[in-house]
C-alpha cells in the first residue's frame, strides 16, 4: 500500500477531486498555504494499492496543469527616485506529489 501526499493550487481542487471520486479514489483534504506566493493550496492524502499509483498520477497529470501568472512584487526605487512596481512572471498550479510506503493500515 502507498500513501500519496499531493499539494495542489486551490484553483485545481474542484476538477481534480471530482475526477478522483469518479474513479473511486477516496482522499482527505487539508487546506494549506504556499510559502512563496502565500496563496491557497490544498493538500490531499490518498491511500491506494501499489498497482493504483499510476492511475492516480494520471488523474493529477490531466487535472493539474501549471500556468504562468504575473505577480506584483514589492515596489522598488528606480534611479530617478520614484517607486516602480515590478510585476514578475511566476509559474502556478501543477502538483507536488510524494508517494510513500505504508507499513500498516487500519480502518477503525
């Protein structure tokens, strides 16, 4: 048995969770916040049999795509003494997945 711990952007949550449920995968959902952008994330914990790992990974690949977004960073001073906002292009979305072995599982 494996435990898949997945961190996704909150905008990908609805479609991903619908797809997991349609394929009979149960999960636990924990709200979380990203460290760099401080935007909403969702952490999912999914317990699956070893042979189901690739099926779950494919659901993530299909439903969690990365995309570019412009973010206004803290204003900086330009050489003339004015303040210039500096938008920065960042990649958001996608998924971070950890697959770990489960030594023991009990449903009580």
